[in-house]
C-alpha cells in the first residue's frame, strides 16, 4: 500500500494540516505544559470524525506515532510527539444536551467548561474536572475524579457510549450493548485503544454548588487529616470533599477540601 503524502492528507481533511514549514507551526504544536517541547511532523486540527479517521490512516500507513490531543492538559505530554502526527481535536468542542433522557454528548475536544455551560441551563451535570479548561476526553479516559464523585461516581462511571476511531481507521460505537469489550477498555483498560471523537454521558439533577478550598496550618496536618477521615465516613454523599495529594506550598498553610452540593 502506498503511503499517504501530506498533500493527500490535506485533500482528505476539512480541518487544517500544519507542518514545520508553516508559519503557524509553533503555535499548533504548543501544549499547556510548557516543559513539553516536541516537534511533530504534522498537526491536524480536526473538525469532524472523518478528519480523525484520515489522520489515523495517515499515521498507520506512514508508520509514525500518533498523538491525540483533546483539552491539551496532559502533564506528561501525551497530546503531542516527536516526528509523528498529532490529531488535534480542539476544534471539536460541541456539547448536545437531551434534558428529557438526562444525557449529553460531548465532542472529543470539549472541555469541562464547555460541558458544564451546556448542561447548567437544564439543571443537570455529571462528575467532571475541578479545572474548567481540562479536557472531557483526557479526564474521562483516565477515570475522572471531581467534586461530584462521592454522589455520582467517576466520570467514566457515567459514560454511556463513545464514538471511537480504531487503529484500522474504522469508526465504532462502544457501549454496554455494542463493542462492549472496547467500552470496558475505555473505562480503565490501560489506554491506546483508539481516538474517541465523542462521549455520551448520563446526567443527574445538579444546579448550583457551594465549594472552594479550606486552608489549615501545615503543623496541624495530622490532626486535620485524622478529623477529616472520621467526618467523611458518614458525611452526606452530596458533599464532595477530599484532601489534595499535592499542592504548591507557598507558605506553611495547606489547602484541604472542596465541596459540591446538588440541588434538590
């Protein structure tokens, strides 16, 4: 099989294909973690699932690495690569809410800010990230811890189905009824099973929340954590509270909890 050229890739996609010769290359290859400085052979800013399929085909036929970028927040830099091709989904950020069935479908490049803005109007939500600019895809495929997790479960627990482009360039639907092995894999099987172009979530009644950090002196950490463990065991599930595992320490105070209380 003949390899696809960059020009052929450009002809196949509706989005833009940026290479090192283009003026916009440095902007296109940049990710949120400024410590990650990689130079892919091409960055494809996908606008639909067909663009993702074409990008996967290009990477496979040219035998180069493929990186999929959703929100771009991956700390270790999984959203980019050296010498390969990046499928940048940041142009795919649509969220469609079905209030009757309490579901929402988010495109692969949507952030939790996009998602929450769409569902809030209907008094609905699901467990999402703590930071609004975090990608829906990256968080969900990694499990998905958020302030609503105690009451609603992880983001992946609320995943109903996903549209996935597999390594052979096919678009499959993964759910409990269809391609259930792939659906299982997406919810904790280890990664690299395909590029997810959309996620369908189960929603729950949540309108307004009350939340924020609580600060304590570092010297009191043992007492605070002991008291927290005793309190949270019987606390209402609507209270989403947890001690962060690591925060930048600028003083001898340490943040502790955040809360989220769903509306009746």
